[in-house]
């Protein structure tokens, strides 16, 4: 086998493993769990879902309203009625600071985290603020993306497996999809920020003009200071993109050199 083909398969395998353990596996294990909890069917949540959630949520931010002894334990959080987010890695973090949210009570401001399959953090508090300024609740955005996310990742994983298993030119271009994941996320994230900032309602007690929320960095909206930065999941996407690009060009090189012989 051509050395570059071997390299391509190794790079693609690394990309697949990162994708699987960062997103696909926890999304599969936790799929439908939040719906069961919201519908009062917590007794139907499997032990696998609980174990995976507990594992992936170690060290993650939990709402300040969550009792300390319940954090990182899904069963206890359900009992406490605490805010529960997805198991998959968070991709982007947004926090908000305001005079009426003192550092003593909210040391990290009002942080929320964006996942492929939902949100975590102070989601309830952020929705309260959104309502205050006439903005839709967070769940109103990205509903299609959240619904198809797990299936899209499974399809993508299958594509990478085909790339690894078969040395066909047509399968090589599959790797351009995982290579583009960071850009796809930022584009979708930016679109929804624009939508939220330009679809304000009259119900807001505090009137503000349509605006574009900060995509990256620090911003200011009325009396609120915002911070918007990538978090661990986005860095995993960058790694997936990096190894996918390496896999693509390694196989392209192999095809070219084999054709020249």
C-alpha cells in the first residue's frame, strides 16, 4: 500500500475518534433523555445515559441554583429539578454581566454553552433576560439543527469509515465535510445570533434597537456586557478539521503518484 494512503487512513481514523468521543457517542447515549425528564418520565432514563452524562459533565459549569452535592450526578440533579444540559462537549460559551447580577451571586456572570444538541449553563436565567429585552428564548433557535444533529454526525462518521475502507477518489471528497465543521458551526451560530438580534418583540420591558450580538470577543448591549468565546468542543472541531485536511491531501498525493507510475 502506498505510504500516503496509510497516512491518510491514520489521519482519518484520528478525526473519526475525536468526532466519536467528543460528540457522536455522548449524543447517542443521551438522545431523548431531556425529553423524558421534561415529560416526567425520569424513571425511564437508562443507566447508560446517566453514566455517560456523569462522565462527560465532570468539571463543567452548573447553574448556581444547583446544590453542590447534586452537581455531576444526573440522578440527583433530576431529583432537585436542576437545569440539565446535553452530555456532548460544549462548542461555544457566551456569558453576560449586568449590575443586577452581582459577582458574589454569579461569579462567572450568566454563562450559557452551545452544543450540537442543545444548551447548558444558566439557560433559564438567560431566557429571562432575553424576554426582558423582547428576544426569543434560546430554544427557539437551531431547532432543526438540534433535531438532525445526531443523524448528521452518524452519516458523517459513515462517510469517514468509507474513506478509510475504500481507496476511491469519490470518497476522498467526503473528508472536506469534517474539514469544514468549524466554519459550518460559526456560520450557523452567526446566522442565529443575527436572527435573534433582529427579531425583537414588543413584549420586552426594556426597548432596544435591532442589533448584531457579538460572535467572537467582548461586546456591550445596553447595560449588559457580553463575552463570546469558543470552548473545548470547538477546539475538538478544529482538530477534526486539521486531521481531515491532512487525510484529504495525503490520499490526493497517493492517487497522483500512483497515476504517474
